[in-house]
C-alpha cells in the first residue's frame, strides 16, 4: 500500500471575525480577506428573513469542511475522483442547559450522505473515507460533543 504524504500539521491558528448588528437579528460578519457572511432569523423567530439563520451556516460548514477534507486527502493519495456532492442535515433539540437546568436549543445530531464519483479500488476508498472523516474539524466538533456525524457514502462510477 502506498504511503500517504500529508502536509505537516499546522500550528495553532487564530481566526477572527467582526460581527455587526444594527437592526433586529440581521447580522453582518466580516472575516479574513474581506469576506462577509450575513445572517438573520426567520420572522417567527424575531428576524426579517433576509438571510440564512446562523445555525444553517454551521450545517453548511459541516458539508463544506467535509468536502474540503475529501479533496485534500484524495490529492495526497493521488486518488482519481469526479464530483463530490454532500446532502447534510443537522438536528437541534431542547436539551438541559447549565443554568437552572432549563432546556436550551443544542445540536444533537448530524448526518451526511456523500455522493462520490470514483473508479478507485475498494480498499483505497475505505482509507479515503476514514482519513477524510477524521480530519474534518467541524465533524470533530459534533463528535467531541458526543454526537458524531452519521456518514453514508454512495460510491458512484466515474462518468464516461
């Protein structure tokens, strides 16, 4: 089996954003490189529904982070692949909080269905799955909280 050569682990990195809310729950978040993410809440939660809710972005982050890890691991493994499509869902529920044991909304589950095009052999695919899932920092957040994401891989043939 070929050895996978990954880059040296990065040192600790601080990521900083600036958040600005001037009306209701409409929030502009500016990050590195001048990128802006806008969040809002739906009307029934006191917002104006002008943007996705903040919790939607965590779900999106899980899907995007997992995609990036698959691409990076595949590249390190010299792994031929086509499209990577992820359908991701997260679940929140009211779970006992710290203060006065009053229930508060918490994430309690995550699931990803990954459609992955490749003609690589099964053993190599299994290695890619394990390595890419292990390296996803957002997925690790769920796992560290006691809710490891359920991942369903659909291996599809490469388009001809």
